[in-house]
C-alpha cells in the first residue's frame, strides 16, 4: 500500500461534508449530460458555480452541441477525455480541443461563442467547470489558456498514484494554466487498487472530488466507499485522504479560494448585483455586449 504525507494527524485530514449524486439534465441544443453541481449548491462551493459531465457513447445525446451563447463574469474550464469539440467565438478565435486537452476561458466583460462536437468522434467525453470571477475582474478583457494534452505534466506523488496537473502545483510541478484569481488546483487523479494517498490542500480553500471511474474512500476511517458519478465536498483542513480497495479509481480533484462576494446569476452570465445582470441582458439584446479584445 503506497501512502503520502501520513505524518499528518487525523484532526488535520479534511472530513467529508457532503456527497452528491450527479443528476441527468439537458443543456445547449439538446445535449444529455450529468450535472455534478449547479446553482442549488452555490454558495457552499464558492468560487465554483457548476460542474457538468458530458460523457456519452451515443451521438444523439451530444451531437447538437452548444450553439452560440454569451458568457460574462465567469471562467469556463473544458477538460476533454474523449472525442473532439470545435469552438468559435465572436472575436474571431477558433480551434479544436481533443482527448486530454484543456481550455480555460476567462469570459470577463463578455464573449459569445459556440462549442460543437465533431461528427467523426466515436464517443464524446469531458467536463465543464464554471469558476466565478472576483468582482474586480468581472469586466476584464476575455482571454483563453488552451493547452494540448502533451503540455499537461503528470506526476507520481507516491507509488500507485498518477496526477495530471492542469492548474496548481504538486511536488514542485506546476500546471500550465496560471494567473487565475482564485488560485485553483485542478488535478486528474488515477489511483491503483489497494493504494492510499494523503494529499495536501490549502486550508480555507473550497475542495471537492468528482469520481469519474471506479470507487474509493475519502474519509479518515475509510468507512464509506464513493462510486463513480458522485461529488465529494470536503470540510476544511490541511489534507485529504483517499483509499482504494480491490479496484482502481479516477477522479477530478479541484480546490480554490472562495470569494465571499454576492452572486447574481442569469444563465451563463454571473455578476454581483441584479442591476449588473439587467445591464448585461440589455447589452446582449442591443448588440453592445462585446467590450474588449481577446488575448490568446
């Protein structure tokens, strides 16, 4: 059994606060997906707003995609595990992200874009996370941080554990996505059977794990086994403990600094006040929504 920082006392290990089952929903032009969390779970997941799991082997469930729609005041993080998605926006940016790629889009003052699955994909698989922007950054110029699979480093903190580091730092290895206001850590973690991991996280940061495949225990006593398709929300502490039994597990592990700011929400536009939302909707309807130039 491989272990990590086991010198930590039990009182420093984060206990589980809540476990949520992802629920089926339909978004875009008819994309069937599972929502791990959304508006009902905010603000207790501050600064995170939404996490969607859009994995499917049935083209009818995803091929309609997400046609043109606006974003303002948030960041969208698209992480692909299968298939390809073509994206295009109103500022002239376009591209394709495929298996293992990530796109961290800062919508800032406003972007209108679409995300359309490529029809040659045998299956589609990925996740989209929405991250709130601090009030001071909500009207910044839009930008992209788009990283191909080969640019995402992988580390082995202990034997039997592999981590792809999209954002944040693990054992001195920094992820390629940087300069994000909430100081996030975004990891894709694979744990072999009969393995234990103790992973340090920043005290005070909101932290969750979403189980993609397999099952694992995330509590100090390893008494509860969490299956795939479930979200684990942790209470505060210095680290979390993960244990697998007879099979492997894979999960996303995400943490970030809470903003503790008011939230006004209208679909893909998230501001701090209702007045700001009304202004954004009026601008979108009048054609004055786009403010700044993009930086890729």
